């Protein structure tokens, strides 16, 4: 699983990158299902727009986004959404078998 992190209109601190890496360990169970994760963090005037695109091994692409006033709480919310999406996709694949 490849993880790519980009920030737009600001520099993402090393602390936030480390926080994202530790939160990504939580979805380690999905390493064999996900080809890559593309994170894009954009700073607007008052808040942050956090987006992730997950490319699954079977060709499905999931795009999730979250808006937050701070980066780290936004990462928490985004990773919760991603965890739920992975569970749904895993369940769909198991139902097809």
C-alpha cells in the first residue's frame, strides 16, 4: 500500500505527517486490499479540506473528504470514514464470492 500526502496552500508539519502515519496504521489490516492512498490537504481561509482517494485492488476507487478547523482532528474524522468505507468494500467483495 503506497501512501502519498500533498498539501495545498500551506506546508504540512512533520508532526501532522507522523500523526497521519500512526492513524494509517489503524487500517493496516487492509494492506492487501488497497493499492494506494492519495491524501490532499487544502487550506482555505478559515478551515482545512482533507481528502483521500483510495484505489482498491479490484478496480474500485473511493473518494472521501472532510472539513475541519484543525488538521489533526480532521485526520481523525477522515480516517474514521476511510475505515468504514474499507469495511463496506470488503463486505461487498465477500458477498460477490
